[in-house]
C-alpha cells in the first residue's frame, strides 16, 4: 500500500486517504466547484451527532450492504443469458398455464434477453396423448427429455412475438384462436411487444446498476475516516443513492406492468379455458432488493456530516490536498464534546 498521511490506526486508512479520493490529482484546483462552494458545504454539514460518533461502524456497514446489493444486481443481470437453464434460474417473470383449472405442466420464464417456454407432459393427466400431440405438432419446440418440450426465444429475433409459440404456421393458429376465444390476437402481440421493449430498456438499467454500485461502495469506504471524508463525497453519496432508488423502482414498476401484470389471466376457449398465473421471478426479486438497499446507503450518507472543518472555506494558503484533509482533526475534541453535551441535554 502507498504511504498515507491518514492518522487513523486501523486498516481503513488504506481505503480512505488522499490516494483513494476521486480526482485526487486535480482536487484542490477544482475545489471551488466540487468541494468548498456554499452548496457542497451546506450538504456536507447536514447530518446528526449520532452519525459523527458512529462514523466507522455506519460506513463499514453501508459498504457491506452495498456489496450485498451489488451481488444481487449481478445475479439479476445474468437473466441476459441465452442458456435456457440459466434464464429459468434468473427469470424476472414466470407464468404457469393450466387448462380448465388443472395444471398441465406448461410454464414460461421471461428474462431480459429472451424467454423459455416449456411443457412437461409427465405432469399432464393425458401424458401419452400430450407427448404424441407435441411430437407431431410442436415443430418449434425441442424435446429435451422424454416428454419435456422446450423452446428458447431470443428477444433480438424479430419473430420473438409470433401469434403462436409452438406451431410453424403461426398465422393460421392465430385466426383459429381469435375465432374460438373472441380475443384479438393482435392485442396479444402488442402486449408481447411492449414487454420486449420494456425488457430492452431494463437491460441498460441492470448493467448500469452493476457499474454504478462500485463507486457507491468506494464512497462508503472513503467516508469511513475523518481524514478521507469530504463534502463532495457526502453530497454525491446521498444524491446518487436517492436517485438510484427512485429510478430503479420506476424501471421495475414498468417491467412488472408490461411483462406480467397486464398479461391475460383467463382465456376462454370452446371446450374450456386457459388459466395463466403470472408472478415475479427470482431475478426481479433480487433487483428489487438491490434497489431498496440503495435507500439505506442514501440515509446513511445523509445522517453522517463531514468534519466541522469542511463546513467553512479553508485558508487561502491551504493549497495542498493532504493539508486540507488534515484540517478534519482540528477542533476534533471540542466538536465531539459539543455533540455529546448536546445529546446529554436532549436526554
């Protein structure tokens, strides 16, 4: 590790010092824009005395929570895979299809880059007839195991939203379906296309979530010591976490509406009805948890003020980064005493 002037006596000084600070080489030249202006000083001063007293514990805890959110984010993004088994394990939505109230072994998994349709005839009451019918008619599906038929559809394929998922001549099935059910097939195609569009936009959200989580973790570590804590990190840590939570919830709400909540749940046919049960998949749940955990990080940054020396403009002769960061320890004892006496008076 590079030598540092951070006086901390813990290993945190190796992840919170003058070298780990973003833009360290140009920090003092840009300080009027990113650190010592009134807005940044005001944001840095926001916080609680409890946060100041528990800086180390608060920021280290935030780091591990952010790390857990990062792992959840990565798992959710694996739904981009074209491997059917991986897609099933990380799907963002799943549908179970029953015939007249009886589960027929038909399932659909929706990911970010495609979907998997699967029929297990072994779970049907008419196993032999099911196998014979799918082997003769389901030309778009592959028999991966005896009696189990599967199809993977890549969303990049322009025909990812045909009128039928199993037949070669989808348009003929679509006409028959519309005649039997009274439902326009075009409407189903529009719903499918809207899901594809939502999934495509969610891809960038999932990938950016992984990328932006890294500076969020480094910000948590940077603020874990008084020496490394600066106004710009406090400001960006709170704002980006709040924004990440809001944009994440909005994207997830859009995906859930477009990719399963607005899908049909009951489709009547001549001899019965198809019952669809749609719900969130493990990938969606992981991304939801990762997004909610960002809120913890935002609250933690908002609860922790920067050292009191950061709340006023530094002396004009202070043009060295290390000297500026060392100002955090000036008046440290009196600052702690005032916060403790304030808490005692409140009690």
